[in-house]
């Protein structure tokens, strides 16, 4: 049976969920949903020879640990499905829990059009998920890397609904991004999944190590260079009482809370993801900027 052959190839390649990925690969080759593949399997339906050959070709590549999302060109993320490929970080399920903090906060903002900013947007996953789930929000997404930004442009065109602005810029110099001038001090939620892997800590998974761009992975000696930059530069963007939301590795929460507190952010707290690993740190912008007086 074709599904069994696909699954066997994936098992031999060390894929964690060979049965599930075999179904996804066949669904892609057939141009149908995974549920439809499951139904066809129960019915014992035959698969067209060309589609079968394509599925086996994809499975062979996947067994060599090429990311499935690169092979299909699509990556599901919350309620949307993004275009991805070489040159852009593949969005991960754990980031879906990070986005929830931003969505929850935006839904509580009484303004008719709450404002969100997504820094280091990559494929645009966070910004576009926010725009889809908070339809009244206006979202700006910032990305420095041209390769990643090209993927984000495709996704914004598909999912942005005219409410997501994609900007070229470096989070270490947010004050130089002129397009942000109109919203400085007015941002309700600023969210980021920055590079946070320490330079000397090479990821174990080949999909990450060999295929995700280094610029999206490594964040300096302790992994927190970009977090420090964001903590400092975002202060002029976020309104008093607004929220900052940062994704990070499970061991980095304590240090990130110290960084945020030193820069004047209040009520910094670290939160676990669905696997109970610390994943997100949030904090509130103070009512006064450092050095300001009543």
C-alpha cells in the first residue's frame, strides 16, 4: 500500500511522526486534504501513478530531513497557511501560544483600531495571525532580511486583508524606520519571535540546523542580543500600559525579565507553552519614560 511505503521511508529517515507526515505528503501530491486521504485509505482507493511517484519522491526528500514545509511550500499556523521555503524560518507550533498573548491583549483594547507591531516577522506568521483573529487591528510587521521579507510579501498579499504593513528595517534601529513615526507611542501590543539561539549552541534537528536561515536562529553569545535591542528601542513605540510579548528558549525567561525591568518595563512575567516549557515573557510599558517627570 502506498501510505505504508511512504511511512516506512519516513521511519527509516528518523521522522518523529511518520504516519501523519505520510498522509500529509500524499494529500499534497493529490491536491486534497489530509482527511480526504484518510477516507481514501479506508476505502482502499487506488492512487494515480503520477501522484504516487510524486509522493514517493517527496517522502524520500523528507527522509533526508528536508523540512516538510519546504517540500510542500506551505506551513499551517493557527487559522492560516503560509507560503514558506528556503530563506525563511519555518513557523513552529510553540509560537502559536506566543501569539495568543498578543491576541488576548488586543481584544481588550477599547480603541476602534488597536495597533500591533511584529518585529523580526520572518514569514509574517505572527502579524498575519493577529490580523486574521483580531479583524479590527492594524498591524505593522518589520523584517531586516530581504529573503525572508520576500516570503512575507507573498503571505501579506494572501492573508493581510489590507491591514498589515510590511516594513524593511532593523530592530536595533527602530527609530530609523520612518514608516513607524506615525505610531510611535501608540502601539498597544509589540510582539516578537527574535533569533534567540546562543551562537555556540548548534540545533540538534537537521531541519533547523541545515535549513533554517542562521539570521533567524542565532542571537549572540547568550542568544539575547536582539532581545536587549528590542527591549530598549520598543519603549518609544509602545503606549503607556501597552504590552510587549517575547518568545524565547525555556532557560532564558529569568534573564529576559531582568533585561526588561532594567529598561523600565513593569510586571514582567514568564509563561509556559503547551509542553510546560517556559516560552513567552510579557511586560507592560510604564506610564512614564525613564527620566521623565510628572
